[in-house]
C-alpha cells in the first residue's frame, strides 16, 4: 500500500504542472488504489502551449514524446546546448541529434529566462528542419522555372543587377530568424552600395531605435516576479511569448498581482481585467478616468508590457506617448525599478535595432528595383513592385521564394554559429548541432562572397572579424549570457505627441501559435497540432481558426 501511495504521489507531478504552471484543468487522477491512473477528466486534449513539459517531469515513463518514440536510443544521441529562435524569449535548449538529423529538443535550465520549461512549439518544431529545404543556388529562367546553378553564376547575376539600379532603389529586409552577424554583414554591404534602406521583419519600415530601453523588456523576464500590477497593452503573451506568460502567471498565483489587459478578446490563463480593445482605453488611463488607474497608481512596482505588434501601426508614436504618460504618472520608471517594457515577437528584432537596421524612408520598398530578402518570408510579397529584382537568401522554400528571381541557400540556426538578443536584450549564441544541408552556406559568408563579386569587398572574412565589426556598433551583443540593463530614467521619456492615437482597436499579432516562421510552417508536427486543436477551439485562441 505504501508503494502504491508513493507511486501515485510521484505521478501526480503532471497534474500539478497542468494546474499550477500551465493553468489548464485538463489532467487528473482517475480510479482508486492500484487502479489509479492519470488521464483527462473528459475525452479531450490537454490544450496548453506548455503541455510537452509533462514528458520531462513524469518520473514513471507513463507520458512520453510521441514524435520521438522508437526513433532512437538516448546513448545514440549527441547533445548540443543552444537556444530557441522561434520567438523572442531565447529559451535555453538542448538539441539532440544523430548524424545529420535533429531527433528531439529538450529544455535547458536557465532561471532568468525560461526556468526549466519550454513551449510546445520550441519542443516539437524540429522536423521542419528537414522539410522544404533549399539545397542549391537557383535562378529563375524566362519560363518562370528555377534552375540550379553554381554559386559563382548566382552571385554574378546578383552583382550585375545591383550595379544597374540607383542606391535609393536598393532595399534589404532581414527575416525573423536572422542572427546578428548576418544582419551586420547585410547592412555593411548595402551601405557600401550606397543604400541604408534596411530593416528587420516585425520592426516595421520606420522603427525607433534611438533609445535601447524603448524596444526591450527593461524589467527583465525574471524581474516580472517583483511586479504587483501588470498592464498589458496590445499583447497576448500566451501566444507571443509563452515563457513570459508563464512567468506572469507564476507571479499572479504567488502574490495575487493584478493584471489589466487592453486588446482583443484573449484567453489568458490567469485572472485579469479586460479593460478595453484599443487606444481610447489608454487615453482614459493616462487621464486617470479609468477605474483600473487606481490599481496602477497605488502599485509599488507596476509593470507595463507593450506588444511589438504595435510597431506596424501608423499611430505607434502616439500610442507610445500615451503609454509613457501613464508610466510617468504611476512612477513606473525610477532608479530602482523600470516597469516600462516592450515584448518583442521574434528572435532578430532586438539585435537588428541594436545594429541600427533603420531605413532612411518608410516608403523605400514601394520604389525599390532591387530587394534583398534575407530569410524574410512574412514581408507582404504581394506589395513588392512587379519590376523589382528579388534575391531570396534563406534555408526553406517558404513565401519569399515565390517572388524571388535568385535563390541563395543558407544554413538554419541549428547548423551555424550565430548571436541573438532576446526580448530583454540578453545576447546568446547558437552553435552547430548538425551539418549544413546540401550546398548551403552561412548567411554572413554568402554576403561576404557577394560583396567581393560586386567589387565592394567587406573588410572581414572570418566570424571573429564580423564580431569585431559588431563591437564597434553594438558591443553589448558580444557580452554573451549577460543582460545589460539599458540606462533609462523618466527624464528620457519622449515628449507627448500632439497627434492622438487612432480609434482602431488593437489586433492579434500572432494568428497561428504553431506556425510563425519558415521552419515551423514546414513542420508536419506543427501542422498536425494546428489541425487537431482547431477541433478543440479554445476560446480566445484565434490563431487556431
């Protein structure tokens, strides 16, 4: 009887996890005595973005990874410590591989970022790394079909075309998964060609990179546990950054912190007040007319989290001005506490702004004749000028390929060494876990070779050389695993903008949690997750529509 009791107590971990950490009441103990089992209360899925973590905490082996089952033995695998790049959190992970294939992904402990958890997208997207890969350089022929060519021929065509257009007609867009080294190389190359029209997906064509504290999470992810009141503005952290959401839930459960949310209807897995759907609610808070203002003004450590989805709005400056007015009135920014935060959406955003990927004109793409898409698949391809020559450099045959004239195959993050900065500005690196596919090359190496063919050779030809160049622009990106707090105080808050925010409500920034980039869109597992959960339809999870 004692053995049965101990077994039941141990196997209750998954139930506690689903209830306390994931915030869903889906798992429970069924039966009594020796017939006791773990299961769902009703015939349904465990509908949580963190459900895969029960695999790691199950002590009896009852809950296992279905995609990994019977695929390999543990002793056959090589473990590589790396980070996740499917969102802006930078969760620490271990990539287990066998030969050229990634077999599974497990969480790696980092108390400051993801603790010991990872999201289901992070855990299960890995099969997308072997599907729809670009293996060889290709050129689109007169018949509209792609033809595989040598690197020399592909680069020669690109170099010839770029010399035929004016500098102001050259545009570069870095994708969501771009590392700092490749963005530095692309910026330097386009600058040498006379163009400064380069930006990163998610930051919009007119980002504000004047103050680093204006685009990172100043409180830090772990620092959120000190907050006693949260104001979420245009962000749904449960689908945008699952590990940040888990930290907020942890704080709410531990301290009964209050949460106010401004945005479209959302299924946040903790108690919160839905204050409104648009900027008008923010104006009421700034003027002290909203009931939730009293909670903010009486808070010891108020935390405001602004969603990066606002970057794409024309009235973003007015919105930020109103939010900063609120921060000033509730004393959210002071020497011992900076509660004004931006929650970024993708892994490349912070480093891109650190490196100054800010275009000269927000309408440069409309008149572009040469467009360089470096893994940029979420740029609206339909809006690209019909007469523009498009180069797509990336690792998957995703959306950007359909508009490309030349394709340059690149390495995925699991196949190269690269630097990323997460949403709190902490620099972290990836290292190769598996060999590069086909004839692909690292992004920065491709750009370095192109610069030489184009006659404007970049002044570095090694990874250390690129990083030396980065040190002159954003030295914080070289301080790996260190979070450098941005110097900021209330005196640096931007002056109030005379223009008022639009009345248009905030929109959902992530419409499909499981498919947010070229790798996850190529994943069969992610596609299955999406299709299965569509049938469950979680209220507020609009990305499952």
